[in-house]
C-alpha cells in the first residue's frame, strides 16, 4: 500500500492514464463527434455502394430490355411468317390434290396372295360403269392413273375409300362429270 502524505491524501482521486493524458493533450474530437464522423463515413460508403450497384443493375436491366424487345419483334415477325407459310403450304397441298379423286363404295376384288392392283380395278370400274354425256363409255387405262390406294379404316371388313391420283386432270374431270350416273351406288368426289 502506498504511503499517504498530506499532499496526496488531499489530492483528487486517482485517474486512469488515458484520463491523465487527456488532461494534458486535449482531444481534437469528442467521443460523440468521432461516432458522428464514423457514422457519416459508413453511411456515405453504404450509399455509394448502393448507388454503384443500382446503376450497374439498371444498366444491365436496360440492356436486357433492349434484347427482350428485339426478341419480341423477331418473334412477331416469325409468327407472321409461319402463318403466311402455313397458308402457302395449305394452298400448295390443295393445288397438288387437284388431280386426286376419292371413290367410296367400290368393291375391291383381292387377287392371289391378297395383293390388290387398285389402279387396274379403278380403270376397269370406270371403263365398264361410267359414260360421258353422249353415252360413250369413258376410256380409262391403268397408265392414266398415277396412284391408287385405300385409306386406312378402323374396321377391316368395311369397303375402303380409295384415293386415285390421275396423271391428267382432264381424265379426272371426265370421271367427276359422269359420277351422277352412279345415283348413290358409289360416291366420287
């Protein structure tokens, strides 16, 4: 324990070394001022970081919007083009079918081995059944027919619808003109 003297016993209470240093060297800033400065510096740094990040993302967002707008324009153009091409394709398909004819109800005779020569059977049927307006039988050879085949049917026992594609539209038109002679026995169209 330290020895007390009159001068020390009457002196002020003991102070910490920091307090003693503060007494000789006054601080340029108070604790509150330092906290305020730190708070302002942190707030400015945070605000700058937020502003910088916001600007960065706004630039990216603007660039993305431009890309999306261009893509939307491209999609609109392509959708229009697809619709136009679908119409053109449909028209071409219809045009390519102009020489086709459907025959419903024609009895098909199966040959040996169940093979069927549809071209021959159609030409025989037309030549023996249909006549032009003058009463002359329509002459149709298998060579006048490009292709003839049945459409698929759910029931194999049904009489198949036969699709016939003619080489020349004139032959097809003659068969169509003579179809009224069938009067419901067969349907051609």
